[in-house]
């Protein structure tokens, strides 16, 4: 028997769950109009809704929080975070780790003068006088705030200084836009154009998982190049999402980053990263890309970001923090040259929206936690454990016959709901995948997220755009939170629902269906299955008729929480004669 890799951490603090029944959860779901984001987290057993801000921090991060400085102007954590960004994204193996002296309480006045206030230019984080004259680092509460700051300021600047944008519809190109990213870009008046690599949901051999990786998160360089030939004048920037959250958390290869950089430079277009999960992406590059196995994570990260003109980041993901985000752009880079006053404009809007530029809406404690988190998240032992847990989750589901998108990404596993409901006669407009998520929460206390037709607004898209929407359900794994019991329980629950997938209800959107990111606010209601078929529930059989009547009865009496038990009892009671066809011949 092979010995698995040893554990990389110990659990020292636990939070007990509240005992709750399926009937209780059913009542709560009705009260919150079946909106998953409105369901109380305290009543959830295994919460896979998001990995953003939900991670458990390390003991070093907790220690750093006690050294948080809550001063309004230029708290010392701000300087630590500035240099942490230089260490992580620019210096590779030549990290200076100046936060350690502040953390240990041994930083004196000379240290402030010689280290914290030292001038830095030419990178993502200016220091000293250059920081005041040419600001290029902006601290905000979370990643979507960085997106809003970037695109709203950029749009307003272009409207003031260049030709009116109503004459030319300016475009942001990407390998995939997550929901908030797309919304922030659209609100700012830009058009989005996605060129994801083809083959996202193509089958992938389970025996190759952990051995090879096709980097399904890549930008489709050929299609992008073709589009740019006639539209380069309209493109404001190219945004690479690493890992690609829209494409099931799939990684982007170093080769694709280089190719995108070359393409952007050819047309003089700035290249930005959505860098929320940069460390996970770096680990995939190290493990699977030719020529990268001998590089450590700091070296891989440095090379990745050497191709970027700027980036947004949520420190709630690969910052291992509960709060925080940032926007950076390269001093003297292409973006800075094309928009020469953008730093001052960004800083002004940052201060108006989020407070003094040295705290950006964050507490001093959160700043210190994020600073240390950047170092923690780039440890290879952590990344191996993190990605290994997600991979194990996927492998356990596949072993039960559950259709999982392979290979798994770094932060989540995704169920392929087209294959999940294969043979059931379900249409995208029924939102059966959302019905599955509601059933999973009601019966088992497991919260996942529908990342397909519902979230990407299939019902509001053109026929052409509908073809590009993946039909997935996401289980985002919080860092350092889930143990093997959570995973095993979830696999068993998903397996039970898969066995009765023909009876999973669809969902109707009752209100707020036209919002840009409606899944946070809309209300819904389950709809009984109308046209599902299966081997055991073949239309026209006694069992199918009984199940249809039972479904309508449960819906009318509000007994959805008891549906599974009644359904299983019905199958047992009517076996095997229930599969007989009902005669169409009338008596008499």
C-alpha cells in the first residue's frame, strides 16, 4: 500500500456545527425565497459556496494581526504590504522580508528611514517620493473593488481626454470574465469579448490527472489574433484571469502568458492579470509545464508577472486573508504611458470611495494578515496540499460515477451538469442544475454554487452566446477549512442525488431576473419535474404516474423536505411491477 503525502498542518481551533434537520432547512429556504446567498451559514454543514475570504488563517497570520496598526495615515502595516508585493511579484528568490522586523517589534527609526521609506521605481509598487508623485499601488477591501476602481476610473478618464466613447465601442479582451468582473466592465461602459481556449468540457482521462495538464484556462491566441487584425484600435486592454475562474478554475500556461504578451505588444495593448489565484496557477506551471519543474514558486511567479503591465487581486483568495484587495500597474510601463495621469486619478477615486490610500477600507489587522498571507500562500508545501485536496475530491466523485470536469482546477471541483442530467430530457431553461444545488442544501446541508446557465444568464443571451456557456456546478473549497470527513460526506450526498437525478426539480426565477449579477439578489421557486425520463421512471409506467402525482402533492402541501424519503419508499413499494406500462385500453 502506498503511503500518502504527510499532512502539512494541524487543526488547533474548531467550530462545532448546529444540529439542523432537512425540514428546518426547507423552511429557511422558503423564507429566503430559495436564494442560496441569503441562506444562513450557521445552518450549513459543508459550505462550498466560495473560497473567497472563507479560508482559515495560519498561526503566523494571527500573530501578525496582533501587530496591526490602526493609525489613519501611513500605518506600518501599509509599508509591510507594499514590500510584500515587491517580494512576491517582482523579486523572485531575492525577497527582503522586511515585515519580520515590524512583526518582531525591533524596527527602529533608522529601519523606517532606510527600509520602509526607501525609494522604489519601475515596478508595481513605487516607494519614497515616487509613491506620492506617481502612485501605482491601490489598496481596497476586496477584488471587485479593485475592478470597479480600475474600470470606472479608466472609462471616465477616456471620456474626458479622448474621443467620445459613443463613437467607438471600446473593448476589454479576456480568456474569461467572472461575473463581477464582467459587470464592473459593463457598468464602466466597455464591451467584453472573451476568447477562452476551446475544449473546456471535453473528456479527460482520470488516469492522467496529476500527471499531465492541458491548461484549459488559456486564452485562445489564434482567435484573439484574428480579432485584433481589424479591431486593435478598439481594444483598451487584454485581461488574463489566472487561474481562469470562468473556465472552472483551469490554469493558464506560461507559454500562453508569453504568447498573449507578444500579441499585446504587437498591437500596443496593455496586458493585465486578474491575479486572484496566482499562486495556484504558478503551482500548475511548476508541476506540468516543460522547463519549469526545476524552478521554485517564487521564480515562477516572478516570471509570470514580468509579462504584465498591471493586475487586480483579491487578497481573500491567494492572500489567505478574510479581507483585502489591490490594484497595481507597472511604473513606466505601457499602461502608464498610454494613460499618463491615471495614477493620480485612481488615487483620488480610491480615497473618495474607500478612505485614506494607506488603508483603503481595510483595518490594520487585516493588512498585516494579508501581508503575511502572501508569503504563506507561496509555500510549496501549502500549494501541494491545497491542490492535492481538490484533486482528491474530484477523484472520489469520479469513482462514484459522478461526471466531473477534468482535470480539476486549483480551488474547486465542477460537476458537468450536461452529463449529470444526460438522458433526463432537461432543458437549460429549466435551471435543473440550480434545482440540484437547492436539493443538496435542503437535504444534506451542503451549499454549492451554480456556475452555468443561471449565473451566466442563459435566458437573456443570444443563440450564438448560449453555445459558449458551460453548464456547471461549483464546489469551491475553502483553504485550511475542510477535512476528509467533509469531502466524504459531500461525495456520498452528491451520489445519492445523482441516483435520483430524474426527479430533481427545475427552478423558476420569480423576481429580479434582469439584474447583471442576479444570483445575489433574485428570488426563486422550485418547479416539479415535467418531462424527465429514466429507466425506472419510463413515461407511461405505474411508477412514473405515481411519482408525478407524489411530486405534485409534495409541492402543493409544502413537503419538499420529505420528497426524497417518500420517493425512495415509493420505488421500494412498487418494485418490480411499477415498471409495467399502464394499459391505454378503457374498461367497459
